[in-house]
């Protein structure tokens, strides 16, 4: 099952690459080459390195296999020296490609343009130099992404940590504040109590003072049978109790 799927995927890639080369020969817009070549980059290299792939593409385009290799190299050169100076486009990669994919593509291109495999070493050396420059540039971009990602993560973690530090710094003063507040309330209550003692009572000043009048009430116990009739008793009762 896997062999059939792999064979089907290879045929699909060969068909897409043949379409790309045909559009290249038809002088299609450069943006179309950029878009299609990114998806066919691996097959372009395979058509240069593997005669069987070049033969399949030549059969679809009705051109010699040698011409297929030449056109594949031309398309790769367009990508390597693209006008946008995009290092990812030079390697036929997406912007979010992992560095392992970048490393693998760099190795394939270095092997493809190794001076021992080509007669014109001057052209090959220029291509190898360009490939190494692109690789270094992508390395810098990847490192910047890693550093910025770590910085963002550290900044997100440091904000809660700083909040915890600030909270813990002020929590230790809460008991002292409570005690100070209780002392202030006690002092305020004491001041009110003293002020109430020393201040005159306005209700007392409005009342007229009454003299201590004493009425002598003499009660004759004539009707008391148990006592002697000659007993006389006098009670002195303050007048306030009679009012």
C-alpha cells in the first residue's frame, strides 16, 4: 500500500514539474515560476541527479532528457538569484520551514553544485558561494526568531513574578496597619469620652433648680388597733418624692 502511494506521489510530482518546465519554456510570468518552483524544487533537483526522473519528464514534454536537466538548472538558478532576494525562496522553502529542512536543502544543493561534478568550476564556485550566503542568512533569521521567542516567553513569565513580589512586599505591612487603625479608634473614643465629661449638660442648665423643701407630715395612727392609741409617729419625707 505504501509503495503504491509513494509511486503515485512521485508521478504527481513529476507531472507538476513537467508543467513548470513547460510554462518556463512558454516564458510565463516570473511570479508563476516562483510559486510553482517552491512546490517542485525537490523534483527539479531529482531530474538533474536521477536519469529516470529526467526520462519521465522528457516523455511528458517530448524533449530530450538532456534538455530537461538544462531547463531544471535554469529554474533553480532563477530561484537562487531571485530578484526579491528572499533566502527562503532561493531554497524553495516556506517562511515557517524548520531549520532541519533548511539544512537538508542546503546539503542537496552543495552536492548538486560540487566542483568535482562540473567542468566549468568558475560558475559552480559562484553558485556554491551564493548557496552558503543564503544558508548563513537563513541561520541568522532563525536565530533571531529563537531569541525573540525566548524573550517574549521570559517577559510573559516575569510580569506575574513581579506582581507576586510587589504583593508580598506590601502584605507584611497589613498587621501593622490594622494595629495602627485600632489604636486610632481607641484614642478617638477616649477623646470623645473626656469631652463628654468636661462639657456642661445643656438640658440641666435649662431646668430651674428646685429648693429642697421639706414637708412634715404627721400621721396619727388612731385607727391602728395593734399599737397604742397614744403613740404618735412623725415621718419626714422629702418633697421630691411627693411630686
